[in-house]
């Protein structure tokens, strides 16, 4: 499996929730499983990302995995859902991870001169920064419209990320292993007939 395919599958599991939106309802596709897939994909992406930021990505991914493990417990899930600011704090590592990952993928695509990949992942990174900033503006400044826009943007950007990860999974700048082309065999037919 290519690294971005694992990330996309993990993100798909993260985006799919329980049928009922009530906190504490059992999720048949738990988020920790999604994070394990994302971290497996991150391991494969390692050679195409900046070493310093790769460490930050690993830290954020492990923090998001730990938070998702904690939220599997129904009582903890209900406690975080009891206050919108707590719910936002539970998602900081998640959205920060994906914002930084999108930035790193856009830089990797830029180095490979792949304009479409660079621009689409850059737009996703900017959208994720907005998603991170929207709740404090909604809670602190009372800009409720910004909070609603942030929730909508969070849902849309997750779907777009799944599509982009699958679309660019085969690119070398996205960590995909490149098949070696066999060396051309020498042409010996001309020597055999004397020409």
C-alpha cells in the first residue's frame, strides 16, 4: 500500500462516525484505528518530508492517537462534548497534524514542480488553519457565523483530503515507491548477421 493510500483510509475512518451523533455512543469504526493507519502512512512518507517537521508530525499524530483512545471511553467523550471549547481542544492535535501534513505535501510537490499537487495541498492547509482558528473566534469574540463556517469547512476539507490522498498516492513526491525500469538489453541481432 502506498503511504498516501494509508493516510486516506485512516482519514476516511476518522471522518466516519457513529450513526447517532450523541456523545458516548459506540463507534464501530473507532478513531484509534484510523490514526494507526495515518501513522503507518506517515512512516512511508518519511523520505519525502522535511526531517524536522517529520518529528513534529509524529508528535502531533501520537497526541491525536492518544486523544482518540481517551475518547473511546464514553464518559470521557461525554465530558469533552459537554463544553464546545473542550471539544475544540480535543481536535487541536488532529487538525494541526493534517494542516502540517498538507503544508509538507505541498512543499514536496513544489520541489518536484508539480503545481496542481502544491496548490491543492496548500489550499487544504489554509482551510485547516481556518478550522483551527474558527472556534476561538466563535467562543471568544462571539462570532457565531465563523464557528458555523469552521464546522462546515472541517467536514469539506476532510472529504477533499481523502480524495487528494488517493489521487496523488502514486507520485514520487508523495512517498510512492518508484519501480525501476529494466536496463535496455544490447542489440545483438545486427552483430549476428554481420551488418
